[in-house]
């Protein structure tokens, strides 16, 4: 019989520790994986699909600790392959090539997420190709946009 924790730290580090201890991850088992119609494109080239089919092996890798350690490295590698550089804004590759490959990544990630019934697997596509997918959506819908920093967006939400 241990003594229950009765001390609550008021320091910043203590507050962070308490928040982490109290965190309960969201149960995603009842979430349904659905592709957004604008990204569910059928006419992707066989070459493009073949290039990104190896991504399935990354999605299936199930070593939690190893996966967390390698995730940033893998995402950086795939961004380098997709954009030809570290991120979309600096890319000199033709937009249609980037869009087709981003859509292939989206397809593989969402198909795998649907297969294993785990909506969290969809996030991989957005971490690798999110900027290209957003630009693709904007160009297809000819919407007006405005730039906002992530920190401002976090404050708003």
C-alpha cells in the first residue's frame, strides 16, 4: 500500500509533467477511414504507383520504439524523394509530377489505414505530402487562400 500522490508542482516543468501524466490518448478504434473525393484520383501512372508502393512496408513496420525514433528520418527521406529537396516551397520539380506522387502517397496511406482499420495511419500521407496535397486542392478548386503561421492558428483554435 503506497501513499497516494498528494503534491502538485507549480513550476513549469512540474505542470508539463502533470499534463503528460494526465493525458489520455483518444480512442480511434471506432473512426472510419474515408478518402476525400478530391484526392481519390484513379488515373495515376503505373510508374508513379510503383515508385511509392514501397511505402507500404514503412506503414506496416510495427516496432513502436523503433518507429518513433526513425519517423522523422523516414519522413525527411520521403519528402526529399517527393520534392527533390527538404520541403515543397523550395522544390524545382514540375508541379504535376509532385501532385501525382502526392496523390499516390495519399492513396497508399489511406488504403493501408482502411485495411488495418486504424485512422492514425492516414497521418503519414499528410506529414510527407501535406503541403502538396493542400496546393493540389487549392488549384483544383480555384479557391482564394491566405497565409497564416502555425503558431497563430494554434492560438485561434
